[in-house]
């Protein structure tokens, strides 16, 4: 059966049909040949024995009266039977009584049991037939005949074999014609499968032509194509959504194998580092960055693989305008067996956030220094006013100023808290608005204090 593995289904069907026909015809013709061969052999024996009995009956009178010349005359009639080569008659004492030798051979002896017997030796048939009359045995007749057994059997074999070849040829022609009933739908199905493989689409369908098992196969095949088409459309839509997310995010996303060779990147990576997905495939960080930077990045990839889970790492990566600080989340991807085969990284640029934190600290320091300075001035002025009890109006003014300055100071504290919260959430627009609000309230405080100082100086001057 292994020989048929690479044979087309068309030829397989033909081979199967011819094999079945060959087996049946071979078995049938073999049985017929054996049956006819046996019948031919039986026919020859039957005719020869009949001749022997007939001649033996003619020789009964000669044996009864011991007249061998008469028996010889009767045996001479065997000349009319060309297949008879020898004929001998033996008396009741098993002695040779008369003989006919067409070939000049010596007479054969009687068989040991001295009963009816026939035996083939090659193409020669030996027949011994007892001569009986009225229940009394008078002797035995022996005939040796040249039979056409081999020739008849060979002729019969040639006829049967020729007939079998003709039938096999007809079977072959019928197999070629009838195999299309089975092979054509299957080959059509294979053709549709080939078209699908070449075109890469699953919208094609196989047209069913029968309601048998092959028709059921067509139905199942078309149903399978429908399911695959739906899954393919769903997969493509999912891939498009994922690609849209990856290419529109401001984070840098990349995928590397376990040897830190790049597999794919997103559009942000392409834009920042001036390399395409096609060109980066198979490259490493040493092909993109300086050796010290590449070594650190590769070591961080190794940490994710070693921990076999997500890790968050801060990395310094060079760009066109200098080094940028990134927060990178790296995690391994696993195959069906649970073995890591790649590392995925999502890196977010936090350079602006760090710079905003520095600016916020500067603003906070300046604000605190300004508040301390204005507080000292206020305290000095208040102490001077208090030291002059005569200026009661100055005390009232101080209370009024303290009340007026409390509101802007509260607003400043709220702005400082809002700035810190906005920085943590990376909302730079909100940071700028809070800083401007704080500056306005600081100027308001400064104006109130200055006005108070002027009023206090005026009151002191009047005192």
C-alpha cells in the first residue's frame, strides 16, 4: 500500500478496480481451468476405457476357444484409432494372449492387483480393463494411448488467459470512465483548496454535484470554509484594531526574541529612531545605540526573562535632541508549552514630566521665600504698630490686612497642591494654569502688604 501513497486518486481507483477484477477473474478462470482440465482428463480416460471394454467383449469368443489369431485380428482394428499405440490381451491366467504394437514396443505386464486401472505417464494413458462375461472373468485387455491432454490443457489455458486479458482491458476502460464519478468531485475539491491556498481568501465555495458521502464532504468543507472565513475576518479586524492602537499611541512598543533581536516595532519607534519594521527585523540594540546604552537595555531584557514576569525599569535612551528618560515595562511572551520565546516592551517618555517637576520645585522654593519675606515685613510692621499703642487705628488696619491676605494665601496653598497632583498625572496644562493662579495671588498679597505698609507709615507719620 505504500507504493500507492504518491499515486493520484484517479490512478488509485483504477488500480483498485483492476486489482479486484484481476482477483475475481483470476480466481474464477483458475477454477474453470482446473475444472475443465479435470473434465478433459476424465473424458479421455472414459473414451479409452470404453474402447477397451468394447474390444474386450469382442475378444471373449477368442479367449473362450483359445483362438489368439482371432483376438489379434480384433486388435488390428485399433489401427482405425490413431491415438491407440499398443493393445494387449491377457488370458485368465495373466498370460499374453494377443498383441497389437503400433510402435513396435514390447507388451506391458499386468498391474499387480489385476483389476481395472488407468494411469497417465506424460502424454500417454495406460488402461487395464478386466474382461467379464456372465460374471466370469476371461482375461484382461491393456491399451496405451497417446492423449492430447497437454495440448488441450495448454490450448484451453491460452484461450482463458486471452479472454482474461480482454476482460481486464475492458475493465480498465470501464474503470477509466467510471472513476470520474468518484475522482472528479474529489479533484474539484482539491482544486478549490489549491485556489484558496494561492489566493489566501476563504470566500470560495465548492459546488456540490451529488447527494452521497462526497456531497456530505462538500457540505462539511463549505461549512468549514465559512467558519474559517468568519474567524479570518474577526482576526483581521482584531489585528487592525491592535495595529491602530500600537501605531497611534505615544509610547514606544517593540518585540524582541530571547536573543534581544528585534521582531517588530510600532510607528512611534519608527519615527523616533528613523528605522522601519522591515529594516529592524533581526537587528539588536547594538545596531541602534551606543554600546553602553545597548548593554544596559539588553540587561533589562534579561531581567524580564529571568523573573518570567513584568518588570518596570527607568532607561536613558539617546534621541536627536539628546537623552530622554523612559519608564519601560517589559514582560516575556510564552508559547503553548509555557516557554518564553520573546520579550515585549512598552516604553513611555517621561522627560517632560521630570522637567516639570524641576520647575515646580523652583516655583515652590521661590514662593516659599517670597512668603517668608513678606511675612517678615508684615511681622515687623505689626510689631512697630503694636509698640505704638496710640495708633489704635493701625491695629484695626492690621486686622483688616490679615483678613484680606488670608484668602490669597489659601488660594496659593490650593494651587501648590494642584500642581503636585497634576505632575503625578502628567497633566502639564493643568500645572501651568495652577502656577499662573499662584503668581496672581502672590502679587495680590504683595499689593496688600505694600498698601498696609504705606498706610502704616502714613499713620505713624500722623502720630
